[in-house]
C-alpha cells in the first residue's frame, strides 16, 4: 500500500476493514457529494438504532422483558454540488451500520 492510499484510506472498495475496527474516515468532496447535514442525521438515526438494540440485547441477557420495535430506515440523503461528504465513503459506512443493525436484530 502506497503513501497516498494510506493517506486517503483508499482500499479500492475491497473491504470495509477500516469501518469494522473503528477507524472511520469520511472525506469531504467539492464535486457532487452527499449533503453534510442530512448525512449526519442518517448516521445519528442508525447509531441511535444500534444503541437501542444493544440495550435490548442486554435486557435479553438479564432475562428482563423487552419489546422489539419495527425498523425504520432513515430518509434518503440529499446530494449537493460542493462541500459535502464523499459518496463512496458514506455508502460504505451506511452499509456497515445496516449490517450491524441486521446482526443485532437477528440476536434478538
């Protein structure tokens, strides 16, 4: 891996290893990109869902009653023509968050 690949975290889209080990890097972009506010709102909604599911899993482990609510996907993310987040990075992170939600729901 070259210096520029390391610097820009470009693995060619082969793996999501950076997201799985906690080193998330979402770059900004000046071309067509995802709007920052709606991207962060989507991240917040998915991370909140993960936290709720982790709490429910802890209740299940303790033998307490819990209620699993239906999953509501976040609203589509708006695009902009400059000053937003890189689309590839955002989609990879959203995929990883969705994967984690599916894992947690399967455990319940």
